[in-house]
């Protein structure tokens, strides 16, 4: 191998190692921090624990509140994913398959949501949720999360659906298959990559959401895991070892969900998994 080819590969490897360090570095600190005392964590935040203290992980796993927070997050996140997939896929299918007056204007209006910051809408969103009588419920988090995630989801679905072979629909139409039946019988079964991609995005966004549950949920029984983590923050002291142990245990479902769907994500993002 010549130096002309070796240097670009080494440069690419170095960049990848830097990216991996930035991604895995904080995760490693969080995992190891859950095994340290507060004193050791302050003295050596990036080092390996001198004594592997498992009491913080064990205390969390034996705490019913931890499982309650985790269950609430799972209910909200899974519901958000299901609702986002159904609504976004149906809307994107209409934009991709049916030409009607005002479709481009409506699509542009939906895409404007990509540049609309969520935090600026938190006050009117709270008022609207209150007016609907949804405060302090799962729906107070599920519905707004779904609404704000539709712009990107519809864009991804529409791009993918437009790559599906037109001949497939024409053949089905000749056999008497309408738009709705074609959507359920052919489009969705062929769209596993983009379904997994959008599902991962929606799940991770919902799983890590802190601001919205903080504003619309007051009952501790409905707290999600980001809100439950606040129990380790006192007025004068933060139990960082317990916080890091809590974070480590609560990110595992998101990691598992991502790993299970990772083989579909690249195909879904490229939008060309099925071509005519």
C-alpha cells in the first residue's frame, strides 16, 4: 500500500477515533461514576474506581420509584412512537402518491416545523394542554411530542415512499386495489427501514425529553426518568454517584432500541432501499 493511500486512511481513522471518544467518553464516565463514592468521584472523575461499590446500582434496582419512572417513560415513549408512525406515514403517503391542489403549500407549512424551536412554544402549549384538561396525564406529553415530531417524520417517510416503484401501484390498481388498501398491504410492509428509522428518532427524543414533562406533569406517580433523577439533587448537595448510576440504568432501553433497529436506519435514511 502506497503512502498516498495510507495517509487518507490514517486521517479517517483518527477522525473516527476522536468521534468515538466524544461519544463513549461521557458514557464511560457515567458507568464508572456509579461505582464511586462522591469523594472519589470528585478526586478522580475520569479514572477507574479503586473499589467497585455496587450499593448505588443495587439501591436503584431495588427502589420501586425507579421502576415507576422507567415504566412511565416507556409508556410515553412507545405511545409517541406508535402515534408518530401512524400519523406521519399516512400523511406522507398522501403527499407522495396523490397530487391535489395546495399539496406543496401544505408540505412547506409542515416543514416549517423543522426550524421552530420547541422551547418557544412551551407557554402556549401549556395553556392549550390545560384548556383541553390534559394536565398531569400521559397524553399531556404524548400528543405534543407527536405533533412536534411530525415535520421530520413526514419528510423522511415522503422521501422513502417516492422511491417505491410506481409499477407496483399501477399493477395493484389494475387488480382493483385502492389507495388505502395499497397503503396497508404493500407500502407499509415494504417500508421497514424507514419505520425503524423514524421510530428510533421518535423514541430517543421522547425518552430524553425533560422540559415538557417538567411543565405539564405535577404528580410524582407520573414522573418520567429525567424528572425522577431530580430526587438526588438537594439544596446544598448533589449525589453525583447516584445520578450517574441512575443515568446509566435509564439509557439502556434507548441503547437496546437503537441496536435492535440499527441495520434498518442507514437504509431508511438513504430512502432508496426499494427502487423500480
